[in-house]
């Protein structure tokens, strides 16, 4: 999932030097609102925090996404491996609520090609249906993209 960076709090912290449990406790004491990203070569875990409390999480490995309490435990366990990176981004509470609630929703449409799909018409259709969620756009071989929220 593509997430806006928001305000950068920490970037590229090495998992070899950061104990995530203790780090999360510090964020809790600071009433942090945003997300913590734990990244490895073929793994990404996101912890959403509101006022220092973990409100949701998801992890993605080999194109498969898992969420909830199990994801929190897996992300913390994964962070104990070396060669990973931890990024922390501050967001508005409203944005955390949106991301935390939509990150594990089942896709209404998936893997649509721009060759056969008009983005303008798709946005219009979803708007008429009062769609609540987002469109994730991934460009050529994941070399860029964006996200549109409803």
C-alpha cells in the first residue's frame, strides 16, 4: 500500500540497532500519531499509532497482506532481524483513522490496466456509488504511483 510520508520523524533507522518494543514505548510516551514502517527486501510492515496506541497493523510479504493483532506480533518479530529499515512518519489523526480502517479492505477491483480502464470514468463510477476507500495506482514495474482517497 502506498502511504503518504507526512512529517518525517525518523528515516532509515537500522533494525540491527533499534529494539522496536522499546521504541514503540517511547512513541507511546510521546503520544505519537502516525505510522511506523518496518521494511526488508521482500517484506513491509506498517504499525498505525494514534496517541501512542497501536490501532491497527498490516504486513505484506510476496504480494500477500495480513492485518490485525497477528500482524503486530509478526512485525515486532521481523524487526529483530538485521538488514531492515525503520521509518516513522507523523500524520493527522484523521489520516491514521482512514488508513488503519481501509488498509485491509478487500479490493473492489484489482489489477486493472490503464490500457483498458479510464481513470476518469472509474473515479466517476466510484463517486456515484458513494465508494469509501481509495484507488491505488502503481506505474510501470512499481517505478512510481499514487493514491486517491474517497
